[in-house]
C-alpha cells in the first residue's frame, strides 16, 4: 500500500488491526503515526490505549505482550 492510499484509508476510518510501518523516510512514518493517533484515539486516553514499538529496540515477547 502506498503512503497516499494508506493516508486515504485512515482518513475514511478504514483501519487495520495492526500497522507495521517501515522505510527509509521517517517523515512519512511519523506522518502516518500522527494521523492514526488523531483518528483512532480521538476522545480516548492515548497513555492507556497506545503502544508504539520500534523494531530495533524491541523483542518478540514485547510485541506479543
């Protein structure tokens, strides 16, 4: 899925259960992350409902938990 397709789907409220964002351009990853936070977590407490894991800094156990 391209950046534009993903951005459009999120704006329409078409969410996947899990997102794995990767690539050389951290700007686009950050933009999608911010958009997801705004659309998915609108009206809720992000500290309770949000887990962000960075591949090089995490383990399989952390992901499963």
